[in-house]
């Protein structure tokens, strides 16, 4: 994989969109190449090579779920259960899909974790069907574990019982008889008065009172269907499948056509990143199915449930048959991204806004009893007595939920309306609107929300504003009003935290009294004024079926009628998100957004313009500020830590120092550069503050005000690369001292790494030599200063610092050699090497490298030129050329992975510090290799290699050499800088291969 040269973003440094797009394309190509190579190797029987390429694809993709699952299966087949299980546990917890659960149960069983295997297998069988190939595993985990047997249900309605004795079978507590082992048809067993078997919820089977493996069985989970129907130019395309039984061939029915149709082939053109989706597709042309173009048509699965996207309306078909509209995409939109009014709303004759008659709260309900209960309890506890709570049960399949709603309706606390068939969000809202008295405001509320305090009164207050059509509160998952992150859904906070946030929003809005217009409201909680509702009408079901984007279309009609869409600045609503649609949310949303953009060309671009304008920026920033303020009393003072955005060792050092400061009750405020200024990295565990962003130099006074309020008494410079120049005076403006921590050679080398223009260690020449070197360009830290001025600035800043701290003697000596004025440099190592080596010396082998057992040489990290890329590449080529029994393994990456791979170097891809030790041990290396050719001030990778129990070879330069020399020969070997590839290979050929790796993890982790 070839990437552009290293680039650390910061003030005034922008990626051009074209560059970012090219990088993404190359990155995706590298992932696809690695995955395809892995699959090809597996097909050829080269399992080891296949696993390498798959794990490389997994690392490059950031652990894509589908790739991780493939890796886990191959690892299981290789017998590497310990590496496979963590992947499978994550995937089973995240998705609950059958294959992940079966693989996890099988892996646990093979790994000797029988009790856990039985538990997982029971969970799998209670929610999924099994194929014949899975029966042996069910046998192994039931009878030997002391269970009387097992049960499983298919979407054909057949239940299989594998049991030694008689089984008592019951559906929702209704006995179905005593049965022996065999295959039974539930349609025959369930009496007619009980209704179809698939409307049941819980199927139980017990032998002498002991439940079978898989009991109780969740009927709804086994029969759950994911689907989508979409109108196209020439016909209708759709897909459906049953995740609980992915090998089951589904059938579906089209309204007006008596015979069911079978969907047998995999869906064409289906694209999804979700794990193991295998939908079956169908296509119906308008020529063969003319009804689709002139009558509303419903599509049903085999249980009579509407497919997502149905019914299809002829108006939608006509819309999709039209060519996409062209011309100015900005036509009809304001510069702020809002829809322009094309006609005034007809508001004559409506009651005066100040004396509206009441407010109706419409809550559609489908599934998720616990979540719905919580929502309704919060609404009933907070809604004023004058309001009306209208609940629409959209044919819920959950008996417990239906009974709960019936009970509420019986008390008169809510008005309940029921659909005989599931119609979706749009149909439910429109049903609710039919029962709203004229002249009332309306609040549409998802059933997966929680509300707090006098939220109804506050939302209705915004509806009294001039030309107000809708109002949307803030939420963790609120689209344009999401908080704290604004461009994605945030995790749902716990209810107590959410209630506190609502109070915070209320108090802040009272102080600012802002009105912010939105391009569109969000239907999770959407207030609609009576005037708007009367002028615009109901939601449009013809286009949007079960929901998603219908509220946007309503809002765009309202905008054209002259109404505004406001942010409820003083209201926060907790939103769990997608509880009703689940895994079908993304395909349905994409379908409906395409329809919306056909109805209103330029919609997506308008939304992006609004986001770019970011009118809620200051409000969100102040909220972050106030949230930190609430925690400030827990600390005795505050310290600013300045870092660059390059990650790596600097970020780790800052993170670890911040943690120590926090333990000492000192608030650490990390500032890192962005293209327009700087941002605060959250100083408090679990507190996200992504909006604490300051444009510099214009907002320097605002930044100073924030830092003064936090009580900053010290500024620590870890790295100024990328920061706006004015931050070099931050300590002076705050009137506090500052410390300097040395992480590289940026103080006297504008190239930072002490490399010349040819990529070699420069030897640290005179100033004249440095000037000549810098004339070649590519000077990331020069700040456009002539070198003498650059050095003079460094000298002044270092001399004036309260303390200058370096992590190694080598780093301190080099710094003092280049700074004319004397400075006292304190040595503070970033790691305790004695503690790292406390587990004992690395294990030694006694076998020379052979082709049957080559010496495995492990290099760790992102290897740039100064980290030794050229050395690594030349060594790989020499090993390949001479066919030496040496294997180079790079756990990390380079700017040109392809060249390294071509040279026979195994480049595994990026790693995560949280899991690096197990990953290092899984490599089963014999020796580590630090390839850096320039003097590092510290080297975290050396510590990782030592923690993994490896002796390390490194060049005799910099802090690594200093540490290896101090550790002694058992822990490493130093070689001269510039040693050619043939002699370097000879060094490794003289070493011996180890046997079993020595485990250091237990002592280190403690």
C-alpha cells in the first residue's frame, strides 16, 4: 500500500479533497487486494499465507467485521483458538448472528471452556434455526453436559426435538402435548383458536421439568425478516431474508397476485458492510406487472408482514421513472442551506399563537416493551394535564407490550389506537393526527426516547415564535441537533446524566435567548405548530412507506409555505435510536433519501451547507465549557499540555502525563492544533468535549477566558508543531510559568529528524551545513524563519522555561550541544526499563536458522525514512536475493507497503496499543529489530519488544542504543550505523532460533 509522505495536520495545513479522495481509494484498494490474496491462498491450500493476508486486510480496515469473522474461522481451522475467540465474542455480542454464535460455541468447546460453550449454544438456538451440519455440535453440548437434549425451530414451521425421553411442549404457556424425539409441524400442534404459531412469542420444551438446550425459544427472533422494496425505472427490485435462518429460501406475496413467489437467488447489486448479510433478491418489471404503475401495491413476507418500503404507490413509481432533474442544485435554497419560501402559509382564521388550545403528543409503538414502558412513564410523569397522549400500536408482535398498552388505556392516561396490520411510522403518525383536535399543537415522539421536566411547555414555547412551523430539541442522536458530537449519533447517556443535560440546556438557553433555524426538523421528537399543521397537512406515505425522511419532506413543504424550523435550544431528549427498524434502518434510510433528493433536488447539498455554516457552533461550545466547569471543583488547579496531531509517542506521553495529573487532582487540559486554531482534548474520563474549538488568532481572548476560568497555573510544551504561532506566548498571556518536554530534535533541526535531503542521518553539521541542508525544502517545522532566527527563538524559549525535560541522556546531550546558552536539562525517562525487564532475560534458543525454521525478526511501528525504511527494504531484498533463512515481519506500516511486500517482508498492518502484547506474542518472533537510523529521544517500541520477551538488535545511535547498552547483552545487541545489508543479514544469521516463547504478560500487566 503506497501512501503520501507523512503529514502532521495543524494550523493552516489542509488536505485538499482530491488528495483525501485519492488516499481513500488507495486505502480501499489495499484492503481489497489483501483480502482477495488471502482468499486465493486459502483456495490453493496455503493456509498460513492466506491467514497472513487476511489479518493484514483486517488491520488495514480497522477490524472490519466481515474480515474479522473470516480471520476467526481460519484461526479456528488452524487450531489457534485463543486468537479466534476474542474476535468471535465481539461479533456475537455486537450482532447476535447465528454463524458468529456457532463459531464461538465451537471454539469455546475446543478450548476446554465447555460451560461457556453450552451457554452460548443455548443463546444461539433460542433465537436461530440450525442446519444439519450443526446438529453434531448441539449433540456434543447437550447430552454430555447433563441436559436431556435440544430443540430447534425452522421458518417452515417445523420443530426438531432431539431427546431421550418425553418432552412437554408449550407455546406462550399453552400446552401443545407430550412428544418424543422427532420432527413436528407447529401448524398442526397449535390449536386454531390460538392463532398462527408464528404469532406466538415463547416456545418451551422440558423433559421431567428440565429444559432442553435452546429452550425457551424466541419465536419472533427465529422468524424476524429483513427486507426492502424499491421502485426503479423499469421495474421493482427487492430483497428479503431471515437472519435467524439465512439458508432458508424465503417466499413473498404481491398484492393482486394470489400465488406466492420464491426469492431464490442472492440479491444483485446489494451492498452492505453489516456482518454476513445474504439477502435473496427479486425483480418485477412493469411490463409483466402493470398493476405496479397504476395501483398502490403491497408486498408481504410469508407471514403476511409488509416488506420494508411497501406499499408502493404509483406516484412513487412515476417519480422514479423520471430522469433525475438537472440544473442549479441551489435553486430554491438559501445560502444557509434552508428551503426558500415559495408561497405564504394560509394562516388566516387560526387561533392566535399565544392562546393555542392544547398540545397532543403522538407516540407510535411497535416493539421493545422495556424501552416503550420507560418512554411512556417519562411522558406521563412530565406532560401537563391539559395535553393529550396519543399512542398508536402499529400491530405490535409483543403480547406483553400489547397488554401493557391496553392497561394504560384502561386507566385513561393515554388514548390508544391500534392497527390491525403493521403500517410503519408514517401510517402511525397519520393515524394519530386524525385524532388531534383542530387548533392544537402536536409533538411527534419516538417510543425509544426519554423526556424530562417541563419539556412539553418548553417545546411549545418555541412554537409561539414568529412563523414557527416545527421545533426539534437536542439529543444524543438527533441528526442536526446531536450533542456532543455533531456529525454522528452519540452513545446514549444513562437517564440521570440525560436529565442533568436537559437542565444544563435549559439554563444555558435562558441566558442566550437565541433563535437558530434548521433546514429540517427531526422526527425523533418534533413539535409542529397548529398553524403549520393546518397549512401543510399530514405526512406523505405515498413515497416513504414505513418511515425515514418523511418528516424532512413535510418540513420542506412547510418551508415553501413560509414556516420556519427552529432548534429547541433549552430541551434535551434522550434517544436510543433505531429500536423499531433495527438492522433494516440503513437500507431504508438510503432508499428514502434518494426519493427525497428527487423530490427536492439539491437537498443533500443544502444540508451540507448548513453543517458548514454550523450556526450551533457557539452554543455547543458553551455547553462543553459549562460541563467542564461542573467538574472543575473536583480539582485543585489546571495544567495546559500542548501537543501536535501526529499521534505516536508524543500522544502517548501526553496521555500518560495527563492521567498522572488527574490522579494528583490537577485538571489536565490538552490542546492540539487544527487547521483553523486549536481544540481541547477532553481532560476528564468519559466526558466528550468535541466543541471546545477555538479559531486563532481571532478567538484567542475566548481561549484565554476559558483557561483562566479553569485555573491554569502551568503550561507544558510537549510539541508546538502545527500550532498557531500565538500559542507560543500562551504562558505569558496567562502569566504562568511553562515547562518544555523534549520529544525530538525540533528545537535545533527544522527537519525534526536530523535527516539530510537524501534520507540519511546528517551527522549534525555546523550551522552552515544545516543551512545548505534546509535549502532543499521540505522543512515541516521551519515556520518560514531563517535558521539563525529559528535557533535564536529556540534558545530564548528554552532558557526562559521553568524546566526543560528530556527522556534520555542522549537527547539532553544533543540539545545542549546545539543551544548556545547553558540550560539545565532534567532527565525523566518515559518508561521504567528496570520494571519492564523485571520478568527475567529473554529466552535463548540453540538452533541456527534453517529453511524449516527460519529466524523470525520482528520490527514494530510505523517505519518512515528516519525510522529506517530504506534499511528495512534493502535488508528484505538481500534476504530474498540470497534465499536466506530469515523472515522479516513488520507489525505496522510504511509509506510504501507494496515495495516491502514485494521484497518478502510480512507487513501485517496497523496495531492497537491496547492489544499489542498478545499480538506480539502471536508472531512468535525470535528477535526484535529497531531500524531507526536517526537518534531517537525515546523509543516506546523498544519497551513493547522487551515486554514481549525479545532481545533487540538496534543501531548504535540515540536513546535506544543508550537503553540497550544499559540493559546488557542479554537484552540486545548494537550494530554500527550504516552497516550494509549483507553484514546486517550476517548478524542475524549468527543468532539462534528460540523454542516456545517465554510469557512476560502476567508480571508486566500486574
